C-alpha cells in the first residue's frame, strides 16, 4: 500500500492519515482487532494518540477505514463502475482487481482472524463484512442495475448476481489459502481463471440468452 500512496501529492494531514492507516493495517493483521490499541497504532505511525483520534473517532472507525483503504488501493472504487455502457471493460477490470485483492496476504489474514474470533468478538466480523464485502457488493449490484437499464444484459436480482460473480472468482485458490495450503500449482492459471469467470458471467446474463 505504501508504494501506491507515496506517489500521490498529499497534504501533511493526509500523509498522517495514510501513516495511521498503514500502521493500523499492519497491527490489525499481525495482532488482530481485539489486541490492537489506538496507542499502539499511534506509536507505530509516528504520530500522537490525539492525531489518531482526530482522524478516526474510535477503533471501530479506524478498522472500517483500514478495510476500505485496501479497496481503494486495489482500485475497487466507484470510479470503476462509472460507465454502464461499458460492462465488459468495467467487469474485466473488476475481475482483475478483485481477484488479486481476495488472495492477498492481508485479505486472508483479516478474514481468518475474524472467523477465529467470531464467537468471542462477533462485532469484529460485522465490521469487516460491512466495510469490505457489503461495500463491494453494494457498488457492484448498483452497477449491474444500471447496466440492466441499457437493455443488453438482464440482471433480474442484481444483488444475487453480484454475489454469484464474486464467489465464482474466489475459486480453489482462495479456499486453499484460507486453509493454509500451498497454491503454487494454481498461480499460473489464476489470471485466466478470473477472466473466464467474468466472460461466463456476461454470457449468462446477455439478453439474447434469455
């Protein structure tokens, strides 16, 4: 994330915000949400605790912002879904960015930590779902609804369609990563697999197929 954000022309306040988010992501991934304090984030970010609270009112807000910042760095933003006249291009890009993000070490670490702590800290799982999967599904389903109105594709239940596309792209590789298994043999074909998922999805919902 640092490499991407460091190239931006940020104000001093924005730079501090980035430092805080980078520190928070590392600590949340390494120690888990319950075991990460705002004091530790401030120390790792090289800012005061007051600065952390001025940017993020509480640890919940910081966790949500950390998850969403991962989406931004992965280019999974509303700009990706700005043009409903180009669904092939938009969904191909979505497939590439989303496919890479869901198999990243950070995504796997946070997800497995949420699962491990689901019984003792269910609120963390809820925060993660709202900031990550829910946020992405809302953007994607909204885009599919806009594309549907153009008449070339028909998504009768955009939310369900969005879920299908995302789960298709998880594939065997994500499942193995969650289990801590080796995925070396799957790396070479991962890009083609994601592209095929998007192509299959679009074929299935093209109006001529109804």
